[in-house]
C-alpha cells in the first residue's frame, strides 16, 4: 500500500483528530515515553526557560510532554493538520504555547524563526515527504550546541520486533480505527513504519544532516525494539567550519 503524503496526509489527520487522543491513550506508555524522550533532550530546568520547537505536534501530546518536563520553556508547536491543532489549542496549558499551522517544510513562510535551544520531533520524520529537508531545517533553527530529539517508530531490524508491530497494527489498531472511520490513516501509519528507516538508519540520517553526538536510545514496554529516541546536538560554528 502506498503511504499518504502532504495534503492527503493532512486531510486524513484532520478527519481522525476527534478520536486520535482516545486511541493514543489506549497505547500503554504512550505519554510516558514522550516525557522520557523530552527529558533526553538534556536541557536544564533552572534559569531562563529554553526556546523549544515541537515539530509535528499533532493534538499536543508531545507539547504536553515538553511542558511537563520543562515547565519554564517557551514552546512553539507546529503541525500541518488544522484539525489536530484545534484539539491541541483546547488543552489547558500552564503557560502560553504558540501554535502554528504549517507543513514543516514551510516554517519560514509561517513566521517560525530561530534560534531555538532544542527541536523535538515525535512521530514526524517517517510522515515527511522529504525527511532530510526537515532535519536540515531543524539544524538551521538550532543554536550552536542546540539539542535534537527524534521520537519515532523506527524498528530495530529484528524480525521479532517487526512481527510484534504487524500483529499490534493488524490485529488491534486497524480494526478499531476502521470502526471509527479512520482506517486509511492508520493503515498508512502501520505501513509507513515498515517502509521507513530502521533505528540505525535513522541515526545515520541524523548524522548525515550535520548533527554530532548522535545516540539511539530504546523505549520500554511492548515498544522495545519498535520505538526509539534518537538524540543529537548541532555542532558549534567552529566545529562546522573545521569539518568543511
């Protein structure tokens, strides 16, 4: 099955926005894993709040994780789906969050300006038509030594982990989503993981984008070997010049 892209994918997310949080809440560890990945940014909690860019914020689950882990953060959250953003904006936020409706490939046109201390991208890159361009944008928007965390369904490469993913999606997630009228989106989400990078390939993609100190960190529970955090750092300007 071909995966959805661009306007078709945004429209599918718009349609699924109403039931998205219900399905996410049924996923054991979903919100705890996002908070764990947010902590893996390694930002300090003291002093002035960091500027954080949440790419592909959806209904705000990743934004909420950032707000919980970094209560003083100045957060800008971006998504291409207007329906998902409306859900996100309705959440009670302890401090204002700037929500921006835009594809991640058009951040500058939408008025998103750096520099940011950190970029968080949850369940985004495999849905992007040009994931390398997204990483290049993240690199440009970060301060020197700014942090990146990519929280993604990226399989380990082991057959057992792929089998678990296929069983959960085919046997549980897709039947429920189909009853809710959102089968096309969740069929896409299932197959987008199988078609995308393994965790090791994703780390190499981040490294090729110019990031340093790239690490792949696992997440626990049934998603072991299925979901990972890839953390990295933008080099200093001096490091970049030396590497040319």
